[in-house]
C-alpha cells in the first residue's frame, strides 16, 4: 500500500505548494483513493509534481464539512468525472470557527457521482467508512470554538458529520481528516466495528492552539499519547495536530508517531 500526502500545512518537498488543509492519496492493489482534497486546486498541482495521476482515482472520501478538506474537489472533478465521492449528508451544514464561515461549498452536493451518506457504509471487501463516534474521552478542546448554525441558532458542533476511511488488507489502514471526535474515541469505534486496532493511522488530532495549553489540556494530550503508545499502530499525523502538541507527544510515543508533510510517501 502506498500513501502520499498531497496537501498539508507544512512543506518537506520543494516541488510542493502547501497551505492549511489536508489531502491524502492511497493506492492499493484494487483501488486509487483520495481522502480529502485540501483547500484549493493546489492539491492537484502537487499531485502532478509528485507523479500521482488523479485521473485514475476511483474513490474519494470527504471526511467532514470543512472547506480545508473539500476546496479542491471541483477542480478534481474537472479532471476526473468518474470517481465516486462519499460524504456524510450532515457535512452540508453551516459550520463556523468563531464568526468565520468554514463550511464546504454547497454546490459540491450537485457534482456528478456524489453519494450522500447517513451513517456507516461498506463500499466493498476492502473499503468502508464509519461514523457515529459518540465517545468523549479527551475530546479536543479546540472544538469549543467550532459551531454549527441550525435554523439561525449557533450550537456546538458535535461532529456527527465526520467519517473515517478504513482500508482492509494485509495491513489495515485508518484515515481520519482531523479526528474532531478525538482520536481515542475514533479508535474505540474502530475496535467496536472491526476488532483490534489498525496497523496504520493517518490523521490530524485537532490539538492545535495559538495560545499556551492549560495544565488540564497538557495532561489530556500526554495521556492520549500514553494510550496511543500502547497500541500496535503507527500514527502519521500533522495538519491540525499542531507543533506544540507534537512536541509533547513525540517523547512519549517515540517511533509510533511520525509527523507528515507535503510530498511525503509512506509504504506499508
């Protein structure tokens, strides 16, 4: 299995542009998959520079309803009219960070091949998506500034619109865009559905914060790292995890945590 980070907040390859957003390409024996499309068409430019043929993608998964994970989808559809695009129907909501609108372009729902889901889906013997993540262990506190407009009333975004991709094979892969529901809660849901833990996880952890962490927040991050360390899994993370969180987690997790960057290739 080949994984290529097409878009991420940091640049490690001079061929790549980078911006706030995430896009992950996954290549298996049976599928060519795109998980999220970054914030813009820069994702497509990076793919060309990295030798990734997005015209050959057969499956797209949009992990949740934020622009920085879906902004490149219209440009993608311009070069690939065939791929199935899976997203939760709830991802079409009106989402905000403070007063700034961060939702997706509603026109995405009208693109050919879009499949609006209401819950989990088994795509085939190799691919599936799951949602319905209700646990709240160490729920990311950075979610507290994120809201949804429902009928003119702002409410806390509970991230029912977030979904994760699972690729099952010789190695089992879990891809989550931001893990807004909390990476431990996502892994709990994975174990409930599939048993055990995935071999590889590619995901942001949504722990980023401009200001200093409170002691309670630091404790939650470190305890999360301690639990992740005990799993037989390698975690590739970046985007919304944040450098401060990575600096706290890396000494605890060691080789089980790898920071990603634009242009990074992973073989597993």
